[in-house]
C-alpha cells in the first residue's frame, strides 16, 4: 500500500518530495453572499493567478472557493459545482500539463470529486475524511467510506484524495483522546492518498514536530497545508508537498492576487535547495 501511494504521488507530480502547490482562492461564486462579479470576471481572475503560478515555476495548482463565506456544511448547490467546473476547466487550459486539484468548502468532497472528474484534475483536498470534529460550519462527520465508493462509481480512481487531519478552524474536543498520529494512521488504513497537516488557522505555521512524527508513522505522502514561507521553507523540505496560499499573495493575505515576484523568488530558492 505504501509503495503504491508514493508511486501514484510521484507519477502525478514528477517527484516524491518538496512539491510546491500554489493555491488559487476563487472569487465569490454566484449565489453566495459576497458574489458581485460575473463568471467571466471570476474566470479571468483565476486564469491570471494560474498564469502567474505557471510562469513562476510551481509544481502544481490547487483551486478553492474560499471567498464563498459563510460556508455550507458538506453539501453545496449545483450552481457551485457548475461554476467551479468552469473555473477549473479554464485554468487547466492555461496551465496545460501542470497537475491541478480542487477543494470545495466546506467538506463538499463528493462535489469536488465530481468537478475533478469533469475538468480532468489530478487530485482533491478533502476535509473530514476520518473522525468527527466541530468546524466553524458545525459538526462534520467522517466520509471516507462514502467518498471512496463514490470515486469508484464515477470511474475516478486515478484522482488522488489528500485528506486534512485535525484540520484548522476546528475544535477537536470530541477526539481529544486520539492524537494526530492515530488520526494519520486511521486515514492511511481508510485508503487516503496522503494526509495534510496544518496550523490552527489559515496561514499559521504547521508543527514541525507533527510533520516529523507523521512521516515516521505513516507510509503515505505527508503534505503541509499552511504556514510555509520564505523564512521556514528549509524545515519543511522533508514533506512530500507544501500547499502555499497566503504567502504567495500580494501583502501575504489570501484575499489578494498572486504575486509573481514572490512565487518566482520562492521557487528559485527551493530549486537550489532541492539540488
């Protein structure tokens, strides 16, 4: 199982460690409280971010509907699925063969898989895969069994499912007697393609100790989901991948456009470290 998970990872990303995944925070979509842009404007902004990421040399791109606050819990409407399918398809056209993934908030993992299948994406980021927790959207129960059966049903076995554990913006009081290593092992047992570790909130650094423990405890890829920047990059090189959003944005805030200059400098630095 371990060799298979790592080989699938390397087939998608072309390497086994220190993969850099740039985050596109898609503008508020139709039907959500903050939506004020047309689909054409939303698509164009996502395409611009994708172009900057591609030209700056990132290894992959992840798209997320983070502007759709307040988020729904687990299920979103067909308007979100349709809009994200369009955005993802257009981004794929811009970046060509660069691996792309999607997350649909909050915990709309089946919908994300459906979009990934329709838009020819290579991976999804899934919340609430194992163990229950209290997110700011409410109680979120695990969906591993349902999600992976759905992946089989729609013929999407090649789409990797990376799963957040002890995810940010959540209370884990219910599972306080289960440490993060046990959660990671449960995710591996339930056929996760990789576990994602994060800080407590968007942009907050991930615990280096937790990363090291996870790497020792599971034989599937370990991804860092928040807090990587130019100052701490070296300590996360042992991770299989780093998902970076806030740091790559203008002024370091997730709501702003991608800064080509920051991404380009970061990628130049990590390339030197990889060698």
